[in-house]
C-alpha cells in the first residue's frame, strides 16, 4: 500500500506527514551510503509509519498561527475520533493502527524499539536497523532537519517539564551522551558525515517517499 494513501485514509495531518517523511528521508540518505548490509525496506517503512497515532496527543494550542484556524478545527475533530477509537496513549494508538494496516511484525517491533527513553538500549544493541530508525527520528524537529546538538537542545527545551519529572539530571545527561555515541556508531560505517544530512538534502526526497510502497501481510 502506498504511504500517501495510508496517510490519506487515516487523515494524518500535513505537519505529521512531513515529519515522518523527513525522518524517512534522513534514513534513506544513511541507507544509501551505509557500507554494511541493512534491511533498507524495513528501516524506511518504519520511519514512515512510526508516529501514526500521534494525533491523540497533539496540542493544537502550541502552533495556532502556523496551523491556521481551519486546520485546528479539523485537527481537533480528527483527534476526538482517534481518542475514541484508539485511546489517549499515542504509542498504543500507533501499534493499533499498524495492526489495522497489517504491516509486518518486524515493522511493529522496530517502531516499539524507537523513542528517546530507549536511548541506552539503542546504544547497546548490535542491530543497526534500530539505531538508524531512532537516529533519523532524533534528527527531525517540528522545524525541520537539525544537527544532533541542535535537535537535542530543541527537544530538551520543548519537553523540559516532562523530562524533569521523568529523569534525574544525571540520567538525562547520560541519555544525551548516548545519542551522540549512537551517531558515531552509525557514521563509522557510512560514506557520508552527519553534517551531510541537512534540510536541503532531505526536502527533495519527500515527494519520492510519498510513493513508497509499504508491504502488508
């Protein structure tokens, strides 16, 4: 099934579509220049689907001017429908949607392995499919593709209160260090450098990825 059709069917908001497409674009650049064997299709598919349930947690009051009144009204209706059908937990909503789409169990497991809270496990694993998916997501902010340092600063600032509640300062520092180590692990086997992955390089890949075929069972 074509990813653009999946986004249309599930009424994925344009901003969320763009985020997942850009994460897929970062992953595609890495996969195209990676020197070891990877499951490219698994990685790209996972990146294009990893936040499918995020409508349940989207805060429409954060960017009202950027979204516009019409999109805010439509988005809130979609959010209400999503919460009624899938619940209030974005991760669980995503897993339910992926099961509805009938993607492979490998994709669902890989999506479940993603997340900043799993940074330590991602660093320790030998599975580069996991490392690349998580790293690609970490490089994309609501404002586009950023360097790892910029993205971490933006993310910590945006989720400051949440992080303070969940992690001690030492734990957060450790997780930040692990993300930088994950970057080193990946690019040790890559023909390009982290600085080669930019908004300018990723943006042209978006339209190409809209036609990406997601294999279903």
